[in-house]
């Protein structure tokens, strides 16, 4: 869409998912993992959107047909926390997709009104949580040393000595979740959400 190499991150919660049309697998390569980065990584953004830009073709049918994806782009100098403050009571509300209720916007703010209707579910179209996950795009490389707070994945991956040495070099904390020998990748997203919440609570971010 943007015709350049970009690094796509979601701010504050694990919203990424890949398509999975198969059944159960024992291949750990398909297990979901999550990197939790330091807050200052968002300050490196070249572009910010209040939703998953890759899903705009689905979202745009909820908006007036004169609105394009560029209308929703957030100035990179604006912190994602400012976007959250505009539509949620607090960060917890953002994490669990519970926007402030009863907000109204003047006609001149039709972009904000359209986005608010999208995240409150006041539309006939149905979308997943990526419609309310703030996307941070980086154009420059992101060195991982001292930028990764934690890596979340299945317990089995942290039995790998080489991987653990790499996490130590980054200064990242390993956080595991239980995964059976056979699992369906499409059904384990909730484990990441719960483990990320646990980490954020323990560290005082929530």
C-alpha cells in the first residue's frame, strides 16, 4: 500500500494475527509470539494510524465514500497516548476495547466521528479488534538491544539455550504461556492477550 519497506507495530496490545485455514499442528513455528517494546519506540514512528492500515479495505465501507486512508493518518509528533485519551477513559479501556460512551462530534470532525463509530460498534459491519489497535509504522531499522522489554511465547521455546542468550543480550524478559503438543494457531490469541496484560500490570503500565 505504501510502496516502501516498513516495520508495522501495534501499540499497547497484541492485535496481529495471520490467516490459518488448517487444523491442529505440533509445529511450534506456528505458535504466536509477541515482542513488548519500550515506550520510546513509538517516538520513532514515520506514520501512525488509529487502526490496522492493512484492514482499511474492509473498514472503508463503514465510512463515507469520500474518506480515504490518508484522512485517518495521525501526525507522528502526536503520541499514541493522546489518541487513546481522545476516545477512551484510560489505557485499560483501550486495551480491552471499551471506548468512552456517549461521545459526540461536530459535523466538521467527520473523520473522528467515523472512527468513533467504528470502535464503538455502532455500525452494521462487524470487524475484529484490529479496527481499534493503533498502528505504528517505522521506516528505519529497529535495533532490538535495550528496546525489547519482554518476549512472550509458548513455554517450550524458552528451553532453547541459544534463544535465551539472545533475549539476555537484548535485555528482554521471557514470558511463557502453556501450549499443548497439538494446538490450533487460530485459537491461542487470547493467551497472548492475557499474558501481555499480566506483564503490563506487574510493571505498572496498566
